[in-house]
C-alpha cells in the first residue's frame, strides 16, 4: 500500500483559496506570489482543481469591491465590524454564487459553512454566514444607477475603485471609461513568446500540438502564440522546460521591437524583472555585444538568471543595482538602453486584479520622481547617437507623455525618435503622433503599455 497523504496534501481548491486570501490580507503579500508558492507545494492537485483555485483567487480579487457592496446589502452587520475570516469566507462563497454558473449555490453555501467550522469560528458565525449567503442566492440587490451617481455606479458595476473611475471619466468620458473598465474584467488570453534562438512560431505551434496544447498565432506579434485547451500545467510541458517559450503578453513583446539594435557594444536594461524583455533583447543581439540587465530585487534576479539559462542567452550579464544610485557603466558608454520603469501598472489590471484594491490614489504621486531619476541616469550613460527606450504598463499621463515631455524640455540633446516601421506591420497602428506607442485592453485586447524611443544627438 502507498503512503497515506498528509492532511495538508488533500486540501480543496476552496480551502487553499481561502488560505491565500487570508495570508494576502494579513501579511500584505501579493496573491500572485502566494498562488505560485501554493501550487508548488501542492503539485498533486489535478488540473481542474488548479484551474479552480486560480479562478477563485483571481475572481475574488477582480470583483472584490462589488462583492463587498452586495454582501453589505445582505448583511445586518456592517462589513467593518465583521471578523476578517468571516468576510473572506463570504467573499469566496459570494463570488461562486454570483459569478460562477457551474457552481450550485447550495454547494457554495455548504462549503462556506464547512470552512467556518474548519477555521474553528464560533457556531454563531457559521449561522450568520449561512443567512447572508442564502439571501445573496435568493434575493436581488440592485447596484446604484448611473444617472444618480456615475462614479459610484461604474465603480460597483465594474468593481474598480471610485478614485480611478473618477479620473478616467474626466479623461475619457462615460462611454470610453465604461469600455475600459469592462475590458479590465475580461480574462486575458494566455500568451507566450517564442524563443527565436531555438525555434520559430510555426515549429513551436506544431510541437505544442504534440504536447496536447492548441496554439494560435497572435494578431500583432509574429513571435507570439495564444494557448488554449491545455490538459496540464504549462510549465510542466517539455517545450517550456527546454526554453522554447515564455509567458509574455503581446504588447510586452511588441515594445522591444521599437529599439533598433546594432551588433556590438554595450547595452543596458534597467528594471529587467524576470526577463521577458531581456530575453527578447538577447535574441536581437544574437551574440554580438553585451547586455547588462539590472534589477534591484534579489528574488526577481534569481528568476531572471534561471530564465536566461533556460533561454540560452549568452550575451546577457545580470546584476543587482539601483539605477538611481549608481550604474555599473561609464557615462556615455552605452549604445542603447531600455528602461522598463516601475509604474502604477494600471494598464495590466486584467492580469493583476489585486492592484484595484491595493493601489491608492495617493500612491500615484510616488512613481514619477523615481521614473524621472531612472530616465536621467539611463540618459547619462548613453553615448552620442544612442537610443533609449522608455516603457511603462500604465495609463497615467504623468508617468507617460507628461514625463517624456518634461525630460525632453530639460535635455535638449535628446529628441523623440519612435519609428513605427520597426514594428511588425499589423502593430504599426499602435504608434500615434508625436511618436508614442500605446496599447489597450479595450481597443486591441492587449495589456495597456506605453513606450517612447528617445535618441541622443550624435
């Protein structure tokens, strides 16, 4: 007989989801990091359970603001007075009742009660949870009307913070704001980028088919594929483990096309992260030159180094460094630079819904000063005739257009030089006057990226 599995190894997706949501609330950690760690610990979870776990955690975070409103309508006790675990159990069950057609309401209510017992909550709490969930399952609680209060109505209808809705209404008006909010709640496609050092898109597509995965070409990127009909975790596929591809949204694939690289010399990347753009730059270098990939966070650097080895990128040297304090290069020694700037990330809410409840409006003011400092440092390292690619994944003008315009006004030796002809033909529509790359979930079904290429006078 085989070994009896430990209790921790047979946890349900609902129970694991509750653990993750509770840890995120208690410790302030990212649910994505917690999800990744949980899936690594519970490798025995079958594919449907893994998918259900991901849907529960991301779904609760995607709809948290709306869920809280509806729970408050069904509850006789204000949410602020509820035990934190009671509120999390209610959110998790309410999401299943209100958003998942395939989960019977009675099953969600029953499992919520079981979780309350498993967490050793007082019996009265279990009765309260049962009563609130039954009301949510049987009664209709309408959301506020747009004509009465457009900000509150859109905020709750699309589960986005009121401050963000207000900003977008002022910038884009009602129709475009509603479209952008709705797009952020659609599930993003599972997109990968092909490692052209090892294969090409069609060869990879055929291999993925043999591995049981349907892959289709992307609309804009010639090195991108959309995956569907997976029967196993993608990272367990041999093609992934052998470094034939990595996860990357199509917009993130496109922005690096904007940098016209020539072989030879030294290139610099600030904010390399886990290596999505780093590996693409390494492909473009194709062994001719050196790319210094810098990041401040040790954890991301470890993942970057693993990805570089898997990718077979021999032209990259990764270093831990704060680009604001000191760069490991001489002034005017770099031929080309990429700054993947830290930003408010409002362009990637569809992939990272927890940002909607984690980011505060006051946080927005913290990004431009660091972005400006990093841009200034990267510019100082650039040699005459060099190019600097500035990238964010946000929609905020203060972090995008306004920051670039301010930099150019203060640095007359630089000018805007974004060339749409460097992009794949279908993607050239994404560069708009005077030379800014902008993509949008609502308009293009891409993550929301901004990019601008700056050139230093020769």
